C-alpha cells in the first residue's frame, strides 16, 4: 500500500494518507494497520457505534505525541458523514457530534488518527436516556486487572441477585469494565444512583480491596469502582476500540469464565488483547457484546 491512496468503501471514495506513519512506535504499528484493523473489526464494532454521539480521541503523531479530543464533527467532513446535535452545558451551545453509522465513516475517522472511539451511553434520539449502566474497574498500583477480576465477579454476583445480566470487557488499558444492558425507559439519575449504591456496597463489604472514592490517593493497591461514567455528559471507550497505549491493545469482550480464570491463575496477560488476538476471537466466538445493544432489563426499584 502506498503512502496515499483512494479507498472505495461501499461506493464511497475516501482519500487516505500517511499510511506508513508509525503510530505505535514500540512495535512499529502504522496508520495503515490502524485503518486495516477498523475495516476488519467493523462488522461487530458498527452496531455498538450506531446512533451514538462519538467523541474522537486523535493522535496525529502517534501514541507518544500530543492528542486531542474532538467532540464537534470537523467541518471538512464528507457530506455523507451523519451528525447529531447535542446540547453542551459546559460550552453553553449545541455541539455537532459525528455518528459512525457505517464503514466509510469508520475508515474516515481512522484516517484522522482517531485511535480511540468514545461513545455516549445514550442514542441520538434521546440523549438523556441511557441504554445501559456501566462500571469502570480501575486498579491503583500495585493492583492490576487480576484484582479487577475479583471485584468484577463480586459485582456480577450482586447484579445477578438483582436479576440483572451483566457483561465484561477489558478496558484495553489496565482495567476491566462491567456493562448492564437496560434498553428500557431509565434516566441517568437512576443509573448513577444505582451504580453508586452498588459501588458503596462493595466498598463496605470489601474495604481492603474496593474504593468508590474518586480520590487518586484512595486508590493505592485497591480497585476504584467508577460509577460516575453513568452521566449524560460523559463517554466511555467503545467495545472493540483501540487504546492509545504502548501497543495497539483493544477493549475486548470476555466471558465470566475467562474473568474467573484470570483471577485463579493470577495472570494479567490472559486478558490482554492486541488487534490480531481480538480479530481471531471474534472470528471464533462472534460478538460476545451483542446482547448489550438488545437485551431489555429494568432496574429494580428501591434500595439494594
């Protein structure tokens, strides 16, 4: 592949450039390989991007260079890129977010060195109503994803007692994330209250390992159960997105058996997924996160 090319993607012509530019210097992973990964993962990724306002995290000079978040969809976007208008309280104006509705748009964003795809927990038709509740399990050194697995299993058990199915994925960085699909009428206030209560319950019962406190100082050697992502004005890393780490690791769905195995074997690398491993898993297992977009569940009323 030359350094510039015109890709024809679903009848759309897309100019791509700097294809040999190295974006992950540690292993020499190029922009062309980033685009290739997103093309290959698209069949399972696009359903999770559809109709969700997208915040781009762009690394024009690679993961070791400066990055910037882009909420407003660039004015130079192709005419066929769809957008969603979302009111921003912090900016006191309407923002025009990109919507990655199709493969051409995904390729276009990858060509902008948008390594990370951060999406709203709500869809464009009603940005005040989340379709899911999420927990970001963030370890404070020397804790790592192994300890996150223990906390994730405790949380999975709590949710099961509430008759709620939950699904796990790696953050693609150092932690684990737990998603509770809802897809029913619910507000961010409700999901935030419920997630906070669950995080505090875990902290009360497992104070040696769990904190629900956002303070960095409180996290040392513990797992921070971040409930605050359940907010209309926040985004989470989309499943199957690359992460801008030393290596091109992916936020990858995992089974609860795999979470348990990682805990029992105490091997953090069991839940580390570079692009090739994630693509192979999808080829073999399909989209483990498919139910997150479709499964209907209701938050129970009242206290835990």
